[in-house]
C-alpha cells in the first residue's frame, strides 16, 4: 500500500475558494482507480486552518497516476496561487500497519479491517 502525506496552510482570505476547489478534487479522487481511503484533519499550528491529510492507494502506480491526474494537477497549480500559503507533500510506501483488532480480540474499528496493512511483526503487550 502507498500513501500521499500532505500538510498545507490555506490562506484565511481564500478559504471559500479553497473549499470549493478541494471538494471538486476530492470527488475526482474518490473515483480514481486504486484509491482506498483518505483522512483530512485540521492542525491548529501554526495557522488555525492548517490541514494535514493522508490518501491511501493500493499501488505505487495508482498513487503516481493520481499525482499526474489532470484535475489534480489543475488544483495543485491553483494552490500555488493565493489559496495556499505553504505546503509539504510526501509520497510513501507503507512498510507495516496494524489495528487494535490485531492485538485486542473483539475491539477496534471494522473501518480499517479492509485496508491491506499486513500484520504487525512485533507483538504488543496485552493486558
């Protein structure tokens, strides 16, 4: 599994414009072949509307195709204008992943059960 990690600071004066562009790109993302899931969250520092996100893909090829997607490229170019003050993007390969359900039977979210994360190689302590 592969992931795009990104942090960005929208310009507060362009939040409406940024939200519209973001919603459009998110719709395209969710139809992209190999897309698995995305998570966005607000980060309060250094800007109260800063964002951090992770987008999961089933393969490197799918992730790289997303980076090259024309609708995504258009949004990236627009973001280099007044909508975004700063950003950082990292393309990653997931080495290992696990959920609570892997270590605590009967607990944990079913939401993550379908993601191909593999099993933890190091056992965690149990109660």
